[in-house]
């Protein structure tokens, strides 16, 4: 019998049990055990850990790990908490997650393109105030981050008729898209974005990426969608840009502290839409299938899927 697989998370008991159920159904030949139920001998034997925001102390108590499989696409917390000595980490790469994110990006881009925030304010004031229609071809989209999620979102926006430009830290090539990279490329993209969509991973290089200076490069009246991580934006600088009306509206799904504190200005700001981190929820069914496939291959021939670069942070 293969060594047990440790399931290590900081979920509540109900969430953890739900994930264990779907993972076990996807891998009926494996023993997947929550960390708390592993004996000391089993903790020594475990070669694989499936994790969701694990307690680093529990990972340290599994000295025989060959690798770690995250259930999330974002791994910045794992990188920060586990550090450079951690076993190889595989992040979730799920086509369904990319599809759902692209769907959300398109939906909230339409929300801004069709001036829904203005109509919401008009309704609150009982004011009948139709606005001119803007064709998608006249609304320029700048997309920060061209990983699996960003690429899927860029293609979905392009199919809907929006002119899309993308930016990544290093050069990438995607047929049919205008792409930028590096600091000069970022400035060029920002200056040509009526709606800026942020999907970059959180790294040392992207923390505070959208600060006062870079936000000032956006055209007056531009809008922001942040579906990346809260720390990618400088919150006070975004609020200032909204207050002085350089930014027209911000759709924010992620925050440095979640849940967002009740006292945060974002809640009451008339030009902010607050979402509770729902733009692209992980599907337990498809995620478990991907995890199971990766583990089967490793059991069969020792081949790992692509692991993250701890120096880059993704």
C-alpha cells in the first residue's frame, strides 16, 4: 500500500471534510488523511501533502515529503510561510478556473462599459438619466498578468470585441494580442487603458504595483478591476484617485485583509464595487481530478508536474 497522503489546511472542519470526500472519490486507491488523524509513524512516511493554506508547523512535522500539491492557483502565502527550504510545490492549474475567471472579467468589464455604476447612482437618486452607449470597440482594455488566467481573460475580451493589450513582467507572445513587458511596457499599457484589469500574481515585484505614480498614467476617467491580490494595489492611492475623479470606478474582489474590515472606506465609497473574493472560486470536482491525475503520474513514474519557482514566487 502506498504511503498516506497528508491533507493539511486551515479550513474549518466542514470545509475540510467536504474536500476530503471529493478527493477520496477522485483517488479511491489512495489513503488521504487529515494531518490531525495521522499517527507519528504516518507523518514520517507521508511523501505527498495536499494543502490549502497549511500551518507551516504541520508541514514541518512531515519530514519525508517529496512534494506539495496546492489546491489553489495563488501560492504567494505558501511561498512566504514555507520559505526556500520547502519541498517542491505544485500549484493548481485548472482550465475550469481559467474559464470562470475569464467569465468574471468579461462580466465586470461589461458592467463598466455599460455604465452600470452610474445607473445605480441614478436609481438611488430616483433620476431618469440615460447615457450614451459605448461600443466595445471604443473601450480599450489593459490586462496586467498573462499567466493561464490572464491569457484566458484576454482572449475572452477580444472575442467580445474589446481592443485588448496585455502586460507581463517578461516578454510573452500571444498571436493577435498587443503585448508589453517591463517598466516601459507597463507605462505604455497604462496610458492606453480605459479599463485596467489586474491578474498578476503577488510577488515582491508586484506588491504595491499600482501606486499613485502608476495610477496617474491611466487616462482620466479610467476604471480598475482588481481580481489579483489586494496588496497589488496601494489602497490609499486608489482611494485618492477615485476621490479626485482621475479614476471613475474600481471593482475590487481582493483585499490585503479578508474579510474586508467593516470600517474600510471601500465599503461606502460611491465609486467602488466591493466583491467578497468570488471572481473565480475553485471547483472541488475539477480540482480534485487534476490533483488525482498529477499524483497518479508521480506514483507511476516519478514525474512531477511543473513546480513553482520559489525565487519568482509563482
